[in-house]
């Protein structure tokens, strides 16, 4: 079957790439969506996901081009290839959306997330937390005699791993930013 | 020419500059400045409806019958919320309309002010796009952009929410200029895919054109090209409810509507074809029936301007994103340049198979006895009106399906029905919009008594503006379609599917100053219809019909195209548990 020929980065439905089969296997995709920075645009994107029953694993948004009035929304979603294609096409038809990129299929990309962990404890546990933080290159951004706040940046699975280690050591609170991602190279 | 003026004046000026001649609306506190401007000009006619839902359906009817975007003006709060059904209807059927709503002044937004509603929030999922305009200087740009977005690509409803202080404030008006919007949907199809389709056309043994509302939306030129392609290839053509009229019902290759209540031959041919050419249709569940049994042997080409329609439901072997008119032009060009080839002998055999299916005569009925059969009423309406400059609207229910089956449409833009949303109450206001667009035409709304009552207040509108719309009510004193499903699915337990205390429709008409006609005897039918046609003014035609007639053919929920029911005898226990959860 022939794929749709739509220029990458073209206005209303970029990165549209049809798959040959309807597979049942769910995949995790990271989408970068460039949108008009205007009130309500995030609601449009989120409303699309909730209204059509798609998953959002993580979502981040911030203005990336002040003069061009553009924000970048990074969405991590899970679905069958058909659902992923639908999500991209549906995002593409939102009038405020300028570009949709599927970083998972468009080539190698880097994903990073920032997280903060508050870990409370004394004695050995406290020492162990600090030691592990060092191994994970987490920074201490706040400390009291009974607690630390660590700041860690990395791919989501590194942060998951750090969370798993901190849990038995007195993890009390976590804040994660969600994924930001960029394609590698030029 | 840029000029200083108030926001309210900008609204009227922008409408004039966009070529708008008619606005359907209803005033209220938050739009009074705009109404004040409407009062002081003569370029735009304002039609005062009796309910904001009516305004939106009227604008939809106007848009569908004229090909121009319909325009509505309503107030904040309840005015806006009353418009929601119409917006959703227009979104589902891809109808270009521009709805202007008043809003409380910017400094009161968020304070739960009187008649404040989060209009852009409420209408975000039921518009193609919407705007809240907080600065008067932004208003002209947004107004012009709204017309662009409503009509470009896959058309749809848009809404502009305008706070009252923005209407009062002065700003700089900008006339429309060529769109600089980033929103520019692709209209040209990919030539490689088009060539692949042409190659498939050349060799297909059992081809079928499956067309839809996209052909109508692409404009009359697209219908013209479609006719040329169909007649030149000699392939059979069917259409969805939304596409009726894109190919003439009297045309040699026409097979009638397909789908849940479509014709036997059309559905059988869809099931058995080897090449399906979907032009501007979207594999709606009313069309496909059971997905895994849908046309199992065919290669499927899908032409659609909306990339999200492709592969949404049915996998397309040859996907083509583009405007139907542009793509058809290219298909014809390529096909002709390659020598206009088709597999004629195989297609002839295919036609003889189709003729066998046609011989089943799935729409046959017998008008016997003293009660009018709804099918007979429509057959007579067809016979007596088909030579008129005629536009047909419908409400939703059995009568709608019978109208699609028994009336013939020769041209696009002549058939206005709520397809995607199935909105009872659509047809009457839509007929008002159609009549505004075509003042001299014969505009008929084929209605059910229950649907018609949902927006009956618009009789006041029809009278006030001398719109001679004909309301042809097939009165079965039942929510007929609901009753039919209860018969088939719920053991004939008719829970709340009949209307008691129906009004005397003749007296009701007279109460508004309109003409009422009652007809219950098949022998009187023709004369009564002629009386309706010849009356210069709105008519409420109460046609008492058989109360328990079911609409056939029918593909029961959860069944495949080749498992159609043709009549009463086949209905016992046909829908299994899995089918009964479907709507
Ligand atoms: C606003 C709305 N409410 C409910 C329905 C569900 N519904 C579909 S058809 C129908 C009955 C319509 O009755 P009538 O207008 O008399 O038409 P008939 O089927 O009898 O021809 C109903 C209730 C609907 N389509 N729209
Ligand atoms: Mg009825």
C-alpha cells in the first residue's frame, strides 16, 4: 500500500505516515506538537485525548518561540499503530496546531525529564540515599537534618529507577515535569 | 480601507465584506450593540428565529442549499448554550457556519455574571475552531479568519465569542485580504496514489463508487466531474445519506443509497465488489455494518480532504488526501491519458449480477386499504413535485429513511438532512434557511410528528418572514424509529415510543396564521398535496399514515451487508446480544 505523501512539517497534517497493517500491539510514542500560543490551546489538545479516549502518559508545554507565538507540547502516548496514526491526524486537524512530529518514528531523539524527590530519614538510610543520589548524579537542592530534596534529570526510566531506590529509604514526595524531547542531530 | 469604528460595527462590516446576505439570530443583552448596527443598515437581512437552536439549523440549511457559509447571531449564556446542538450537528455533517455569540464584558468574565457562560469552553468540542476576542482591534482579523476556517478544508462550524465592551469600543477595521493563515489544508491529491487508483480502475472486475457528503461539500463542479467519471467508466455508483444528489437518481449507473436502510442492490454490491472507490465518505457505522465483515474481497481507495478520516475505521489500500473536485479532475486526466481503459466484459457481468439484485425490488410496497402507507405518501410527493425547483429537508426517524429511499435527487445541494448527529428538530428550521437562500423554490420538510414538535415554534418565523415552507408530516403517532427498534430488540415492549395528546396540527397551523391540511384517505392524497404546493405560504400538512409500518430494507446492528432484512417476515430474533448494545 502506498503511504500518504504529505510534506514533513507541512501546515495542517505533518508527519502523517500510514502504517500497512492494523496491529493490536500497543506502542509508546513521543509526539512533539507545535501550537499557536493562545488561550485554550492546551484544552483543545487535552480535550481531543479525553474526548476520543486516547492515553496521555506525560504532557509538557511551554512557549518556545516568543516572536512566532509558538508553544511546544510534548506528549507521550500509548496505543496501537492505528490509534497512534489517528492521534497524529486528529492533532493535525486542530486549527491551532502548526506541526505534529512523531519523534519515535522520525529518527533518533533524546528524551529528558526533571524530577524532584523529598526523602526523609536518619542514620544509615540517610547516608544511603545520599550515596545513591551521587551515583545517579542527582543534586541536593534542599536539606534539613531529617530530609533531602534531590533534583535529578534524565530519561524517564532513569528517574523511575531512582524512585524505586528511594522508596525504601523514606521517599515522601515526588514532583516530575514530564518528558521534553528533541530529535538528535540537525 | 482601514477605518475607525466600534466592534459592533466591525461585525456588520465584516459580514458585508464577506458577502453575507442573511443572518439568523435572536437578540439579548450581550449582543445589543450588534443589533443596534443591524438596525441601521440594509445590506444584511436578519431572520428572527424563535429559538437559538432554530437559528443554527436554519444557517445549516442555508449553507447546504447555497454552498455559502451560514451565519448566526445569538446572545451570551442561554443564547449560546441553545446553539450547542446545532453546532454539534454542523460539526458531524461538515457544514460551514459562523456563529457569533455575545459575552459579558471582559472585566466581568469569570465572575459568574448574569448570563455568563464559558462559551468557548462549552463549544470547543463542538466547533471546528472558536475564538474569544478580548480586544476590538483583533476583531476584524478573527472575523475574516472565521470564514476562512469554516469553509477551507473539511468545512465545519466556527464560533466567535464577543464580549460586550469589545462591541462598544473603537478600533481599526481591516477589510478581508487573501488569507495569511497557517491553516491551508491540502487540496491536491498525490499523483502517485491517483495513478495507482487509475490502474485499479482499468482492471477492476466488480468496481463500485461509494460517494458521500464530501462530493457535495466540494462544490457543484465536483458533482459534475463525478458524473463524467461514472458515466465514462460505466461503473455502478451508490451514495451515503449525505451524498444524495451528487449523482442523479435518474442516472443510468445509480444504485440508490447504501447503508443501514439502504437499497439491497447497493449493499450487496458493496459487499461483493473487488474495487471500492470511496469519494468523500467516511465509513460511518451506518454504512459499514459489522466492520470485520465489511466488503471482505475489495481493494479500497479512499479520497478525503481530512487525513483523520483515512484508516480511522477501515484500512485504505489507496489513500488519497485532497479535495474531491481536485482529485476527480486528476483521476479523469490520468485515466484519459492512459487510453480510457476498463475491463468492459467483466464490468458487464458485474452489472448483470447487480440487475439480479435490483430485481428483488427491495422498496416495493402495496398501498391497499383505507390507510395511507408512508411509502405511498412519499411516492406521491415525489411524483407531484419532482419537476419543481425543489429542495427537501427532513427530520429524523423512519420518515427520513423513507424520504431518502423514495425521493429522487437529481442535483447536489437539494437534500438537507441531519446525518451524523441525527437531530430531531433539524428539518423545520433548516427548511426556513433553505427558503431564505432560494426564495422562489419549492421547499419541503418531510417530517415525523414527534421530530416536528421539537422546533415547532419556528412556525412563527416562517409566518413573520413570509417563507412558504411546506411541512409534510408523516404522522404515525409514534416515535416510529424507536418503536421499530423496540419491536426488533426489546420484545415489542413499546416503552414511551408513542405520543399521546398530539396537537390538532390543522388548528396549530391556524393558530400561527398558517394553512393546515389534514389527509388520511389515500384517495384524497394527490389533491391534498397539490393544494399544499399551490398554497402561497407556509403549510402544515398532517398526513395520517399507517402507525406500525417498519422501515426496510434494514441491516440489523452487528450484521454484515449481505445479511439485510427485506421485510417483516425476516425480523424474528435477528439481533443478537452483541448487536443489541450498538445504537
Ligand atoms: C433530539 C433527539 N432525541 C431523540 C432522538 C432519538 N430518536 C430517533 S428517531 C426518534 C423518533 C422520531 O419520531 P418521529 O419524528 O415521529 O419520526 P418517525 O420515526 O415516526 O417517522 C427518536 C426519538 C433523536 N434522534 N434526536
Ligand atoms: Mg412519528
